[in-house]
């Protein structure tokens, strides 16, 4: 399938303009490049985009080390769920890991930081819809968990992130995430995707994660890259 008509630069300008119009002139746009061809990522870099989100460790590993050599100011966030046995690879690859949601993972990340001599920034993922199949910590546990990750495990927790349930109104979920982040005293709120980033901005997102709205449709996942 050839989609030569995707204008990544044009889409980026349009999304940025919509974020500003929604009141988010300081909101960080994370371009979600999972399952996108490299050529579209390079177009985004050429258009000045520097913050990217990836879901899979292996895709990020193939894509980013070589590009960082050319664009040293690139910042790559892991926004997909992370297996404990990949914690070390993740700490080596990502500037920010947005999906800390269980104690064992925090322990593994902390160990990886010490081993590699690196400090990263972390978000606690909150399962605002309490969906059993989804990652993220339950809302009731989120504030205490964030404190433990910070104080007991020594990770730099800078915020909370959420992916609301697909079939529900997003506003209550965004509002809940903001309330929990306020309670925890952390500054970043990563919420909002292509379909709802303007709502997220209006409700206080500091970071929105936009994929298809910038890059067009994703290639279907063809394997079990993780
Ligand atoms: C894929 C993904 C996005 C981007 O989704 P779009 O609908 O393509 O904008 C944002 N956040 C997470 C966690 C994702 O997995």
C-alpha cells in the first residue's frame, strides 16, 4: 500500500495550530511514530518536530540511535507497556518512560539506571477506566504508588499519563488524571491522542500524543515486536 500523499509537514503544522487554538501554546506535541515508515519520521524531523513517542522497544532500537547522531536534541518517549525484562534496554533508549505501572517494573528500572549510570524521567500510567485488559495502576492507588516510585525506588517521577477507554467520553478521564497529578504534586499530564487532543489541552494536558493525525494510517502490526 503506497500512501505518498501523506504530508507530514502539513499535518504537523495543522495539529500544532489546533493545539494553540485550544489554549495549549505550551503543550508539548509528542509525535507517535509506532508502525510508521522511517521516511515519514524523517519528514517530521525535517519539519522541526523533535519529541517522538514509540510503543515498542525493538522499533525504537532500530530507528533512533542512528537518528540521534544527526538530531542530538531529539527526545524519545516510551508510551507502550514495558516488560520488566526489557527495562534495561528501555532505560538505554528512551529519555522518558511514560508507562510505569507496577512495583516490579519500578525496581527493574531503578536497577537499570544504576547499572547504566543514567537518570531518566518517568510517568506513572493510570488506568482511569479501570479496564482489566489494560496497563496502568488503579486511580485509587496512583498517588501513593507515584510517591513510592519516587522515594523508595529513586526514579524521577515527573507526571501521570492515561489512555481513556475507547467507548467512553474522554473528559471525565482527563479530569481524573489532572486531579490525581495535582494530588501527587507532579507537573506533567500526558493525555489526548489524534481523536481528542483538543479536549485534553482544554482540560490541562501538558503533553499530547498524536500518531495518525500527523503520520497517517499505521502499517498493520506484522509480528510480535515488543
Ligand atoms: C498509538 C498511541 C497513540 C497515538 O494514537 P493516534 O490515535 O494514532 O493519535 C497515543 N498514545 C498511545 C499510548 C498510543 O499507543
